[in-house]
C-alpha cells in the first residue's frame, strides 16, 4: 500500500510538472512572438539599414506598415470570433432556459384546463345537464359537449319566426311611386324623428339601393350618416341593425363570429344574427357598419365583396361553419347562409387621421353618397311610416329602369367623356361602373331627379375620384381642358359637382 502511494504521488508530481511546462511553453512562445522576436527584427533592421538608400527606406516603411496592419487584422478577427462564440453559447443557454420554462407553463396549462373542466362539469350537473367535460380525455380528439345546438342566437331566431317568414301586408297607402316614396320619407324623418335630409341625398340613397347591395355614406362627422339608415329602418317598420366596427377587426371572424374549439359552441356576433334574421323577412332590411373604415374593410368584408358580385343570386352563400349538424339552425344549409335579396349593407365613413383609406376595390362595388353639409330644419306635415315588401320595391326599381332609360344624348356625352379621360388621364369607366350608371340614373330620375344631375353625381364619385392617385401637377392643362369639355357638353350651369371637384384639385396643386 505504501509503495502505491509513493507511485501515485510521483505520478501527480509528473502530471502537474507537465501541465506547468505546457503553459510555460505557451507563455514562452507568446513572449518570443511579441517581445524577443520583434526585438531581434529591430536589431536586424538596424544592422542592414546602414547601407539603405532612399528607395530601400521607402520599401522598408511600406512593408513594416503592411505587416503591422496584418497582425492587427488577425487580432481583431480572433477577437470577433471569440465574441461570436461567446454570444452563441449565451443564446443557446437562453434558448434552453426558455424551452424549459415553456415546458413548465405548458404543463401548468394542462393542469388548469383539467381544473376548469371539472368546475364546469360541476356547474352543469347542478342544473341537471349531463356532460363529459370534467373527464380527462385525449386532447387531440376533445369530446363534444352535449348541450344542444352550437348556435344559441340563431336558434332563438328560428323559435321567434317559427315555420313561416315574416309576411308584409301592404295597405293602399303603402303603394307609393318612387317620387312619392322619397318625399314621404323626407316628411316622415322631419315630422317624427326630427331628422332633416335634402331631396338629392334621399333620391341618391334609393337609386343606390337599385345599383348595389353595398352603400357607403361618407363625409364629415355630424352630418347624419348613421341616422339616415336608422331613419330608413324606422320608415319601413324594420329597425336597422347598427354594428360598430372595431379597429381590431382583421378578418371575417371578427364580424361574423367563430367556432370555439373547446366548447364546440359558435360565438355568434350581432352581425350574424341580423344577417340570419333577414332570411326570415320579406320587407326591407339594413345592416349598418358604423365607421366601417376604422379597420380595413377589404380585410373583414372581403368575402361579401366577392360574393355580392356574382350574377347568380343563388350563389350568394356565406360559409359559417365547414359542415352541418342536425341541431343547426333551419336556414343554415350545409353550414352556409344565403344572403337574401332584401338586405343592404350600409357603411358610414369619416375622413380623418383615425381611419383607413377606402380602396378602389370597395369604392367600385359600392354606391357612394357624400354627406358634407348639415341640413336646416324644415316644416313637414305629420307622416306615418309604411310597410313595404322587397318585391314591390324591386318592381319600382325595374319599372324605372325600363321607363327612364338613358337618352342617346347622355350616352353620347358619356362616350366622349370616357374617350377624353382615357386618352388624357389613363383612367377608364370600366364595365362595372358603366352598368352602375345605367342602373343608378333611371331610378334617380324616377325619384324626381334630373338625368344630367344623376350623370354628374356618378361621374364625380365613380370616375373623377380616381384622379387623386394621379400625378396632378403634371396634369393641370388636361384638367382645365376636361372642365371646358364638360361645360361645352352640358352647359356652365350643369355638371357642377364634377366641375367643382376638378377645380378643388387644381387649388390643391
């Protein structure tokens, strides 16, 4: 045993001696590189420099500078590599810590979920409902709650209306012409609601209904944009559903609702309920998206923008859920709801720093009504609201389109405007806008408006609005020529909205 101890002590002595010799050798090499050798280099330079001429000294200085720069470069690179290595190791350590924390939190979530399930199960048992919520199940395939339909609000609508839709029984006083309808509404709003609207706005509203299922009321705050569809709903004895758009809306689920994967219940929005309820009704229905440009409408309303463009109205289907169940609402077919013809989407839009710009995609598909002025109070006779079904209103629209077809003069002037604007500004009317003009103006005239005024109204909002995206400082002369062309074709006292809009663009340049 003693001999082994002697051996082991001698072994350790040699081991530590070798380690010390190793580090002594490293220090010697470093000293040789950075002290002894440089001193030797300097001594050699002094010895050989006794015979240097000017060129030799110049070459020596250059070479020495290059060598020093190279050494400094190597030192910097080694330092950077060392820092990178240290930083990498730290990040790896941080990642491992984060993964460990995530693991702990995930386990805690599982525990809390089980606890929540147990509490929910106890609550449901107290009210006499059977459930498997409290049971720990495979989380990849969660058990479905057996609590009836996943659509609570829509089922309530089914129960409210029963087997048949809401019928509208029109009396003799309800069978109005378009001209009478406009004046009747103006008098009703003034006499019963204390709301005042000019003829042009109301006529444009009804003409817009005949043109598109989407109407945008835009202008400065306080001009009655929201109150107009509200008053229309009261006028037709079917209150408009006003939905406040939130800045957080990014997709359709914010507006319609979504299926909760845990509870297997659909979180129904007021918008969805209003849309579904309109499938039961035969009268006029409005859903108001109040301040629709607080969020990007082309995001949350994109599906509706596309579907409402389809020529076949039976294709106006909005998917609510991917598949149907036996307990689903009656008018939800294969998880889809059909947007009815008696429904219009009315959007109100302010123009300020808190809102998003409405894109051409939206503008081109909607009827645009500007409300930029407060209307003075008027004395109007007491007027009752009316009952009117969609079929009768649509008959009025179609009759106006047949009776007040665009005149040849209007079509000719429209072609000239289109040709001039296309050639000078590279902006065209397009087939969609031309169709809207052909639908809007006859109904506008049927409401008591003037054909040229209707054309002026549509050109200003559908075509000239696109000029805002052009490089206007280079188009001053073209704008002046367009103003002159409009005044020659329609007269200086006509087409005033378009001319005033173009003049306002010139003032901004």
